[in-house]
C-alpha cells in the first residue's frame, strides 16, 4: 500500500508547536526549534544582510519562520533566512513567499546538516533559487552555491562578498557573524 504524498498544504495544517514542518518531494520533514547559538548566528547574519540588501532598496530580507511555497510541485520549506529582490516582488504574498527566492540561507545544526547539504540543496537548485548559502557555525564558514552560474560552490571564511543577481552589494565580516555572545 502506497503512503500519501505530503504537500505544502498538508504541512501548513501541522500544529503551531515551535517546530518547523516542511514538505519536500512528497515527504514531511520536522525540525525542532534551533539552539541559542544557531539563533545568534542567524540574527547576526540577518542584520548584515538587511544592511546590505534591504536598507539600500535592493529587496527584502526575512527570517524563519516564513513559508516558501513552490506551487508547481506542492513543496514548501521554512529556511533560516531568505532574500527576495525588487525584481521578484510578485513572489511576496500574505502567506509568505510563493516561488523561488533570490537567496536562501540555511544554518547548519546537528539535526539538519545532512538534509541542508542534500535534500534542500537539490530542492533549491531544482526550483530555481539563484543562490544558496550553507552556514557552518562550527567551522565558521559560508558555502555559496550560485545556481545561475557554471562555477563550483565557493567556501568563505573571514569575509563574504555579497553578489546577487549581478549586483555587488558589499562584504560581510564573518568574524562578526560568528563572534561569541557577550
């Protein structure tokens, strides 16, 4: 007997219990609330991206929990951070984001590392996300996948150039992103 294919609409019916529910390739993925350190890194990176991309009018930066729906395949996820450019403003809907954001950022944690590096990597590439950043708080690195170019992914430590959609928006000091809480 075949099991039911899980859709984004199904994932949206799950309880509001602090967990993230995502539907990818017909499977339901459940993730526990992130650690304090994960949130610290996420908050620091979000602030840096807001300064470079949102406050300059290039687009909008959002953090979890916000749903990203891929309607054609009925899939949906809740990435740690996303960016939607002004050119993609039609993807902003009341429920969240409908369609591929320009940038998706996932911050690795022990429970999500394998999924972020495989299942989600393939999902974002297949769905037309321009860039995917995999942030490793333990190694203090950011791996940048630019799906719109033919180059191999690059791993950055120390500083991260922010280039999205042909726009050189500036550089992020990764030492400040990964600095310990005070």
